[in-house]
């Protein structure tokens, strides 16, 4: 199995809180990896560390076999959809996408989601005038726009209508089958059950489980991922330091 992201011993402490405690995990090519955990478990800190937006205190991150550095050239391989989208009020939808295409000239462009969401009819609309759900569509389309080899999606379906949510989930699975590595977070466990091949579960900044979703279900004799995670959390709380990796 080819690894595209390798994380070893990642530690990050903020004032009064240790967000990550020696976290080690992997993301494989052509797999959907879900990063789950309760609020304040370290999920966003981990994602931002991969993106270079947070500098860890210790540990290493390798993307496609190379350690990441401050230059950030590796980020050209990553598409990112944040949980909360903050676009500049000065741009229209068309202006933003034109700017990105200029900055990324030479990259292969994938308009599939842009067209599926009918965003072409909003090219002259100021981003500040869009609804939250429409901004999510723009953000999702941008994450896939330049055919990245890794796509990071933070709560991607929040605010989307059912039809748009289905379109995005179909795109995720389609890109996975093409060999793209998808990393996502979600509080909707039925969605994770539908999409994810692998699972990293964090609790208080520590890895409680890392492995295939089916392995977790078998470990707790559950067909449903939500019930398996509930069992995992109960077992982890009872044993304190126990890891399932």
C-alpha cells in the first residue's frame, strides 16, 4: 500500500492545552481516511499541521515521501476545503476562480463539481452575497479544481442541501477510485460509514484507533460504525491509555 502522508510523533501544545500528544498515523493512496473524535480532540490541529498552518512542537510529517518544509511547495499537491469558508468580499465567484487559475496556470483543471453545482450561473455574484450553503459549494469545487493528489475536507457537507451533499459524496468516491487520497472530518457518522475506508480516532490529542473501518467494526462485533465508535470510546475511557492500532 503506497503511503502519501506519513505522520510520526506529532506533538503540539497551546497555552493551557496539549492539542496533540505524539500522534502517528498514515494516509494511503486511493483511500478515504476519516479523522474523528470529540470536540477539542485535536482533529483541526492535525489537519492544519499537514497544511503547514500550524507548526508542531515535535514530530515529522512527510507528504509523498518528502518531509514538509516552510517553503510549502508540497501544498500544490493538496486541495483543501475548510469547515468555515472566509472569502474576500472584494471578489465575485468568477473573479476568484480566475485568480486561482492564474496562480495555478499549468495545473490540470477539473470543473466537474463546479458544473454539477451550477456555479457557472453565479460568476458575476459577489461572494459576500452568497448563502452559507452556496459558499460551501464554491469551497468544495475549489478543493477539487486543480486535480490534487490529496484532498482535505473539514466537515464538507455541513450546510449543503441533500442533492448537493450527494453530488459531493459521489465526487469523493469517484476521485478515490481514480487514486486520489481523501482526508475528511465529519460529525455525521452515517456519512463516514458510507465514505471512509480508514479511520483515525483521536481522544484528548491521543490516537485511540488507527486502521481500517472494517477492522474497528470486527473488533467490537458491530456492523454499524457509530456503535463501534461508541464501544471504542467506552473502552478507551475505561482503560485510559489503551490504543487500538
